[in-house]
């Protein structure tokens, strides 16, 4: 199968374009998504191709964007609403959690809410404490909405297409640092199933469970550890909900050791969830305590050096893996 | 919280050491890496470092006591904190014999520990005090399920295989029994061949040559720990390993010339010895022959990806010890020379570090300095081979033009474990080794 190396932003753009071509009910809305081509240039060219009706610039109101998307989805359209960055999603929590995630249940299945909330996410580049969140676990907390967290261009495209086609509301977050990173993307169309994790590297010594940018750091750590003869297996969860634990259990039963890597905060986190599920399901396979590598439990500092210290990196992962060996 | 100080691994196969001296006292502050004790291991005096920081709360054992590898030899915690009483030893089945039991009976914790660890097994050292159920609630290691600190998977495997965890030595953090400990566990009671026990000094049955001679004409000398160890290892090697030997003769003129050139202007601490060059050549050649850098374990052979060369060093007081040149194929000849010199100096001073003598994957024995033409060496198990290096000697050689001249030759013999390799490989190894010595610039690459 022929492939092209594409940066993640371009793979996402392909996904949006293909889905808009396939289904005329699909439309994009958000701040600066049209004439400005999107803050992160994901929607570049779509306004010109599909017009202002299907690529709608909105006022600066996340509550309005999120709420209008719910209404449009209930009325039969398939909105892809961009929240620019996940930091602004806090303004629209009521629409997202009380409406989008609950309406199917509250109305006894009379309505579905087939929408996608897209948002850029991630830490770094001195965006300061209020613009440096990875709060995906908060959204994964609530039943009723799926949460997709791709780690590379290939996954991002296939996952976004699946999200747009699904009848359930999906929060789809895209790590800013991964937008320019290329990976091979097939020329032919493909869709990756919702809620399916992926083994990004095989190894028998320690299982690393992670997602999004954690995959990149974990792969770097794996190379460093391989030089010491330590082979780690990396499970990329891809989706925080539905959470595909089977490959994690399977890997853990082989390695008996686990390090969870998350770019987000450690309290009540992805890492806590994985560790809890592992000990419940695979207690008798555990040979060492499960370790977590997370961002530090602080508002992210502004100074560049201290900011980096507060974030996970490959060396911290290597140290954690050594700690469970 | 008090953390146990574990007796570290002292090097290949050594299971215990005799405490010479505590270098720190209870109440002293230590940080990770500080040396707290000197221990007489089977082969040399070894410094014991701590791997935790804090205040020493307790130290177990008087000088002369036997400390088992992996056992708790003390506790480190915060100043003013109490050491866990009862100092439960992970190896409950083998308490150190020399010191009389010191646990204060009033604490009763030793008894509680023994009781809980029992699980059907007889307690190791029963103290006289009758036990009350409440004592089982006392603090200490005995709070672990079934009285042992073990990972869940280790417990599961032990249960499935019917292994009594109280008899398994834990090598995980804080002495935790981990999966590998249970998987590698062999019941001591099984009638094993002598070699299986070779780790323990004196495990080789003493030869019976009739009653021990006595009288004014003889002097009876106690066999030292080191001698017992060598006796055990070498008997194991010769009884179990089918050795074969290949010898070659190597022109060392070019190597000696290169060495002279390299050492020009270097001070003594940096000078490169013939032995350093031989070690380097041995290691580089092993890269091409990974099979000879492997260890034989019956159904499996473990191929080592790193090349650590054991260097047999004669001790001033008699006996022999292997120091280990780590990654000898990778480090530069200059670094190798300095490191080797430092290690050998530590051998002479009796100040070896555990790391100096552990991890060799192949060994070189060089007797070049003793004016020997050639000799054959006994393999150091579980290694697959050993090189024996003779002296460089002036010999008559027939030159390419047919005339006779003087050459400088050295004989080298490789001993190889025939279970791992065959004659042709041994010969090819020597061929490559010879080529490297005779065109020695490659040692500098």
C-alpha cells in the first residue's frame, strides 16, 4: 500500500476533507476555522473548498460553539466543532458534559448527538499555567462521551474519521507538539476503530502504558533502555474512553511490571486509573509496584527551564523503568 | 520510615562474607554510596556501600559474624526513629550462626516473626518466651502476608509450585521476593551434584587420603575461605566442563614496538602493559566469536552482548582473584590500562569493590612475567573459555628469504568448553587473535 509521510495537521485535514466530501451533513464550526484557516492550520483550504455554510466562523464563545454543536447534532447534522484549545473547554463544560454526553440517555435514546469536539492540547512553549492543560481525563470521567487522544499522523486520521462517523459525541484532542510530526499515511482511505489500543513497540521486560505525546517520549526511552538490554513494550491507548484494557492486561501478564506515562497531572489521573484496573484484574501477575511518570502536581511554571522540569521526558521514563526492574 | 540495609551482592556466586569492621556507627548519618562496612568475602576484603540515605538506626552483627548476601544488616531511617524490632531476616531458614541470638526476648517479636513465617515450616530460631496472639500484631517485617515480603506474582508462582516462600531469598528492593527469585529457587534439600553447591565453600567433599598426618614433620594449615572457594570452583570446572585446548604461537615484535611508542612520555599511572593489549585483543576478537562469550546452562546457553574480561591476578598472600575489565572491547586501550591498574592496586591493598570482581564473561590468565613457555588454564565456570598467555621469548625463526634470524614469540592457549563450542571455532578464534596481535594498530581503533 502506497504511503506518504504527512505531518499530523495534514493527516487531520485529510480526514476532515474526506468526511465532508463523503457526507454533506458534516460541517466545521469554531473560532478562526474559516477565513483564518484555523489557529493551528488544520482547516487550511476547507473554507475555500466547501464555503462559509460548511466551514463556519463563530464568535468567541466556547459555550455557544459547544451548545450550538449539540443542537445541530440533535437536529440531524454532524458538526465538528473546534474549541481552539482544550483550555477553553472549561467554559463549555455544561454543554459538553450535561448536554452532549447525557442527552441520549436523558431522552431514552430518542436523540443521538453525533458531534466531534476538536481541540488542541498539550503543555510547553511557555503558554503559562492557564493555557497549559491536558485535562482529557476529566472528560473521560463522564460516561456518554468518547475521548480520542492520537499519538501520530496515521492514528490521528483514522481515529478522527471514525469519530465523525460515530453516533456518539466524541472529544478529540490533538497535541500541539505533534502537529508538525510526520508519519506514513496510506493514500487509500482507512478508518481506525474507536476504543482500540495499539502496541507501538514489543518487549518482554516492562509494559509502558501511555497515549498522545507520551508515546514519543516512551519510544525514546525504549531506545535508551534497549542499550542496557531492557526491552519495554509500549501500549498506546489511543482512546481514554472507551478504555481498551485487554492489551494492557495481556502485556502485563507477560512483563509483570508497568510504568504509566502521562503528560497530564498525577492526581485522579490516567495513571491512577490504569494502575487501579491492573491491580484489580492482574494482581497475581504483579512483580513490582506500578510507577507513574506524570507532569508535576503544580500549575505549570512560566520560566522555560522550570517548565521543562515539570514535564515528563524520556529520561524520567528510563528512571521509572529502572525503578521497577 | 526505616529502610533495611541489605547485604549487597559481592560478586559472581559469592553468598556470604565475614564482617571485619563497621565503618559507621548507629546514629551516624549516611548517604547513598557511603561505605558502611568492610567484609571479608571469599576472595578479598570488600567494601559494603549503603544504597539509602538517612541515619543509621541499627547494625546487625559483630565483627566476625557471617553476613549472607541479601540479608538485612541494619536499618536506616530518620534520627530518633526506632529500628524495626525483631530484625526479621529474609532468609529465615539460615540464621547467621556465629553470634548468639541477641533479640531481646521481652520484645517477643523474633518469636512472632518465626511463628508467622512458619506456614508449616519449623521456625528457624525459637525464643523461649511463650507467644501471645497479640504479639503477631507487632510492627516489623512479620506484618507481611504469611510473614514474607514477596510480590504478588512471586506468591502465585510459589503457591502453584508448592514453594515455601520463607525459604526463598529475596533480591528485590528491600529484600522483596520477586518472580525471578521464585523461578530460580531450587530446594536446598534436593540431592544435587557437587557442582550445584559449589558456591558454598567446602561443598566439595574432602578427599579421603586416610587419617590427617600429624607430628613434628608436618604443619597442618586450615584451608582459607579463598582456597576453599578456588578448590570448589576448579573442581567443578574440571569435573563438569569437557575442556579442549588449542595453542598457537604469535609474533609479538610489532605489538611490543607499538607499546613502546604508546608509552613514550606517559607517566607510570597511564602506561599500557602487554597484558592490557592482550585483554583488548581478547575482547575485540570475542566480538567476532559471540559463541565464546556465552555461558552454558544446560538447555540454554546465555550469549552475553557485553564483553567483560576477567583478569586472573595472583594475590600477595597466595591465591588468585579475577578482576573484571568491563566492556573491554569498547573502552579505549588507554582507559583500559588505567582502570586495570587501579583494580589491580585494589587487589594488592585488599580494598576491592564488589564491582571489580563481578560480571566477567571470559577470562585471561597471563603468566608472561614468570618466564613460562606455555601453559593451559582451567575454565572459570560458567564461562565458555579462558586464554592462557605465556612469556614472549626470543626464538630462532626462518625468515621469508630462507635465512634464520631472531624473533620474539609468545605462545597462547585457549581452553574451551566443548559443550558450547568445537575445535574449529577455538582455532579460528586464535587465528583472529593472532592476526590482531601481529597487526596491533587495530587495537587502537
